[in-house]
C-alpha cells in the first residue's frame, strides 16, 4: 500500500508563517494540516523503498538523492509551523515523549485482546517482508490473511504477482496452501496506487468485464474466501472514477456472491465533513452495495500532517471511528487498520521512507527512542531525521482503542519484519 503525499498551501498558511517565523528562536515548531487550501503535491521515496510491493510504480518514484521532487497525484497536506499539535516533531522540537518504562495511562498494563476480536493481516510480495510466513505460522492469532496477489499497473492492466516474478509471498500453489493452512479465511488483495491507473482499469473492466471474471474465477479455482479491493490515491479520484469504482464493486460483488465468495473493500480515514470533502468517496454510498467487509485505513497520518507526526494517533483513530460509523453503521462488516510499520523522515519536509521494525532498529539513535503519549509509538530524532515506529505496546493500545468503540475487527498493515501485539 504505497500512500500518496500531498502538500497544501494557502494565503492563510502564508499569514501564519509570517506571524510564526519571527518567533522561531523561542518556539517549538510542529506540523499541522491546512485543510482549506488548493492542491499541489510532491513525493519522494528513499532508495530502499523501490523494492516494495507495488513493482509497477517505478516511473512515479525517485531516489531521495535526487534534487528534484516528481509530482504525483494523491491526498493533500501541508507542513506549516504551529503549536496546535501534541504529537509532532518539528524543526526545533524534541518529540513528545515519556520514558520507555513508563505507561502513559496510569502505568496500567496493556489490555489483552478480546477473544472475540477478529484479526486480519496484509501480506505483500518481495523484500523486506520475506519472513511473513514465519510470523503467521508461529501461533499468533490471525483469523484472516490477505496476500496481495494482483495489482493494477500504470497502463490499467490487471497483473498477477507470482512468486517466480515478484519473489517471496507472491502467488504460487505452495503459497496459497500455506495461507490457507494458517488462517480461517483468505482474501486476495488487488492493489492500485494511482488514480489515473485505476481510471484506465475501470474503463476497460466496465467495457468487457474480463477483470471481474478473472478475479472471481481465481478465488473459486484456488478455493479462497474472496477478493479485497485496495484502490488508493483517493485524493486523485474524480466523480467519474468514483462512479466507475462503485459500478465495479457492484459487478464484482454480484459475481463473487453467485459463487459463494465474498468482497472486501478498503477506504480512507476521515474524521469529519471537512476531511470527507477532500475526496469524492462517501462511506454512506456503500451501505447498499454488495460488499461483505469494509476496512478503514486508520494509519499513514504522517502523510497528511508531515514528518514529525505519528503514524496513527489515538485521538485520530477515535474520531475516525465515530465519523465512519455515523455513515456506515454496520459494525459486523467494518474493520479498522492498525499499523505495524514505522518511518524515517527529514524534519520540515515531506520526504519519507517507510521502514519495517527490522530496518528501523538499525538506524542511528534507535536506543534513545522514547514513547509518544499521543500515539504510544516510539520516536526519536537524530540530526535532521525524525523516526517513529511501532512496538507491541503501541499495537496493543491501538487495538484497544478500536475494541473500546465496539468494533470487533482489526486489520494489521503489515506482516513481515515487524513486531506484534504484546497481549496475545
């Protein structure tokens, strides 16, 4: 799931900067989004990220060593100095932290996962996640495994991600057998990272329905539970794309149901009407469509708010749950995402590198990390680089937040070289 990075600028932002910059010598700066501004965007990915799960993204990725940022479509965000946030690390600010051995909530132990809580986990092909099999086979509670076996490439074609061509965790008969052995249900993830590519795919699919037939036949032939549609870059969708998406969901859902299979879709995290207006996506539209599960991706907060923000703050998860349930109230169908990954970013920029725990623990200063009370994530700063990562405590606290809202399903992004809940 490659997430898209935007920046927003506006007259209001400039006025804020004009007021704040003279105080820079005396103030701590953090990052906050300006939600009213026109869109512009630039993204960057570090060299070790080019082997991630979506191998067709090459033309849209550039190395962090390049002096030029390549524009891509995506969500909007900005980086402006502010004192409003409680969880950000800005140009001159140390992380909001507490000692590792101190718990932000009255030093109480992390709660145990409720026995009835369903746990899903995503798997994508290729490095650095090749130990995913060892993880899902080690006895931890995972009810549903979701291997990414298909992607939409930049020409709009549906591509099967085989183990032979994409490496570990790719599709093979042996991999399917392992996935089925260690899970109660299995959903095949179909990813699309760019709106333009998705638009091309939808045009072709709605014309001849070949992709619908391919996906339905694939899960029938492999005796898998169903399909998960993970089409992202929501900020790049226009009204026509959105209508095409809903038609595709309807056609695929109907086809799967005729074969006694299921459909899951993934949607963006929004907390109120203002954030909902960033996208054409409306959760209320999906109440009547033939889908069985809906996953809200409550992570990647840093992509909206900038380097120095946590991956998934607790209050943001709570607000997202409340807003989503007001539009899509079926708690039996809905699941909320929990991140297991971390990131490294250059303070004051939108330059990110998403890292697994095994990668980030090798970064300089790792042993100095302290806990951010707004997210329970571990964080530190080394020079101009800011780091956030998940440990068992942060994973468990996010799971508890979701459970306490009456939601009995969580979905973890991702297996492979990351830590797990402390309370299983």
